[in-house]
């Protein structure tokens, strides 16, 4: 193998990672911003969930902070994982409480976990820093 052959997969992974970062950041900044701004639909959805409006703010802060953290290399994988977990619970909420289509949540869930997988090589660095 030549060095150019070994750099191509890394380059492809890097490009895919950046595309996913931008897409996910746009989606979660928009969703989190709508929640923080108190868009009537968001207020209604969280009323239907029945946990309280405080949970709308918590969800918005998680979405916005993780969307920003996607652009910090060492935080990309953990942020993507947290967004994936958040989206998983959103998917369950759509299915069992709201009885609405979970399709957008499924797409965001898959994209979040793909990004986390692409950035998995950074997780040991994060764990070393935290522990």
C-alpha cells in the first residue's frame, strides 16, 4: 500500500464527518432554538408529553450545546452520542405518547450514531481527560 491509498479512507471519513456535523448542527440548532423561543407548537408538544415546560428548556439546552460541541474535535463523538440518546427518547415519545411519525427522529438518530462511530477514535482521549 502506498501512503496515498492509506490517506484516502481517512480523507473520506473526515469529509463525511464534516457533512454530518453541519447537517446535525443545523437540525439541532433549529430544533433547540424553536424550543427556547417558545414556538407554540413546541409548547403544545411538551404539554402533550406531560412532563412540564421545564423539560422543553432542558431539551433545548442539550440540543444547542451538543450542536455547538460537534465542532470541537475532542467533543464530537460524545456530543453525537448524547444527541443520539436524546433523539432515541424523542423517537419513543413520538411512538408511545404523541402517536406521530417518528421518521425525523429516526433519521437524526441514525445520523448521530454514524457521526459518533466515525469519531470513535477520539473517545479514549475524552475518557482519559474525564477520568
